[in-house]
């Protein structure tokens, strides 16, 4: 704002004269609004600004739930997947940004990371003392063995009831068989079953003799990370954080609350025999009845048996396929999804799909047809998929491949969040 305009307005204020904004503007060759602003500033000491009305947020109704879950140790992605099953229709970025309000600031330290070279290394860790409750609120504590190849990001996961050395050897052996090979080196955390803490120093690790013997027989060179530097093996640490996506579903399911579900059918699916038969599973039901919870449970069970599994929200899957098509990488991306022995597509039909999404989804389902198993959760009856996908012919082709050799489980009942008094 020009000083001469402001000084002239101050004189008008002192003389208690209200100026003609247009006339003064012509004299000073400025905009009348500039004159008006200068007069208000001289009159009140500051410019009066309009107070914007607060706009409604898609997070309204979910903020308390998000805060409680985040403070309980759940990640933003896990919370997003969880509240989507409860009717949230916003994007993941909204939830992530909201969770930042509760995130403690950490000082970043320079870290040496594992080199990502084909066949060179693997990373091992435990997701320790995972606490979950069953439908009767009985506590169950277990651990999850995690094994990752940094270059390909291929993973092996196994649920265990302890972290003993024999259990570690058993898990490593299964991982080698699953990956069909042993890497040259394996990075470990500073765990007692690997490192002899009594004879080790901060800068020098002395490995347990029995563990060294196992490593020699298996043919790999063990490397221990420095204490308090988990970022060194960032790939397996990221997988450990992914395991935290189980937390929001603690105590969320109860067969007694949904009598339409046959526990025997679910129990049969947990044997994973449908994977050997290349069969699919489709969970159909309204929001909140437990479809996603059951799908995740089967996914975890598959991971325990070393099955390559991917859980992904349908909306996120479509965004990835669209982006791959734009960059002309669609064929390569679809082949990557085809390699998973179990693909779980969550929440098909919750959000509207683009016109071309049906063709993209068909290419993916067709590539997995009678080769790999797929689990789909949806709130739409099969007869309405043509409307959801905006393409009746593509919807029929997708259903023809999904429904053939599949387990269709329809869940009819009340929402769990209504049971708990949540809205």
C-alpha cells in the first residue's frame, strides 16, 4: 500500500471526515479499494478481514476414531483402510495429513542402508508381541517373522508363538525354500538369538556360536545392524509397520453377531485349500458387517503359510492401473499383480469407478483366471456390477471368471459400528 494514500487517510481520520473513495482515488491515481483499505487501516489500526466460515470435512464423524486408533499405535494407512469399511469416502491423503497433528517430531540421523543388488542380501526381523483379542475379549500374544529381499521386495511372513533360536532357524529354512535360494548375506537386528550380548561391544558384534554354525551350513554371511539404527534395514522395517494394519481390527468381529455367516465355511477357507484349487472368494454385504475383517484374516493366514499375498483397496488399485496405462507400463504392472498367489481387492463398489476402469480390471482378473486365487469384498450384489463398472459386457466377463470356481459368502446383518454406538 502506498504511503501517501495511508498518510492522507490519517488526516481524514484526524479531521473526522469520511472521504469520497472514488474522488481521492482519481486524485492519487490509485484503485478506490486501495483508498478504502487505507482509510479502514487508519481508522481501526488494522485491516478488517472477513472471517471465513468453516467448511465441512469428510473427516467429520471420524476424527475421534482416528485419534484413538493413531494414539493406540495404528498407522495412518491402517486407519484409512479401517474407516473406509465404516463409510469414509475421502482420500488417504486427508487421513494422513490429519494424523500428522499427533505425530511426534523426530530428529533424523544419517543412516547407511543395505545395498539393493540382485541375489546379494536379505533382511530379517520380528514383529514382536502382537496383542490381539478374540470375540470373547481373550488376549492372544504372538510374533510375526519377517524376511524380505531388498531388490525384488519379495517377502516371506510366518506367525510364531515365540522367538526362540530353534524357531528362528525353522523360519529361515522355510524362507529359503520359499525363495528357492539363499542370499550371500543376511542383515539381522541386534537380537539375542543371533548376537552374544555379553561378549559384544557397541561397535563390534560377536555372533552366537550356534547361530554361526547354522549360517555356515546354510551358506550365508550374517551381518548385525548397529543398535538403535533400524533404518539400516529399511525394507523389513517397512514390512513390520505394514503388519500394524492389523491393529484397528482388534475385537472387531464376532460370529455370534452375524448369524448369516456359517463358521464352518470360514473355517474351511482358513485351511487355504482354495489356493491349491485356484478358487476365488467373494464377500458380499453392506458396510460394517465384517467383510474386510474376514478378508484380512485369510490374508494373514496365507502369509503364515508363506503364500505371496497382496491386500489392496479397489480404488487405490484402479489409480495404480490408470497411472500405469498413462505411462504405457500397464502390461508390466498387471504381470506384477498376476504373480501374487493371493490378491485381495477390498471395497469394490464403495467409490464410483471411471468408465475405463472396467477394462483395466478385466485385464487383471483375466490374467489371474484359473492360475491364482483372488478375494473380493463388495457392498454391491453381483447383479449390480454392470452399473458400478459402467460397462455391462466387461462386468459380465469379470464375473464369469471370478464366480467360476469360487466361494460366494453373503453377509446379512447389522453394522458393527452401530452395535458399538458409533455413527
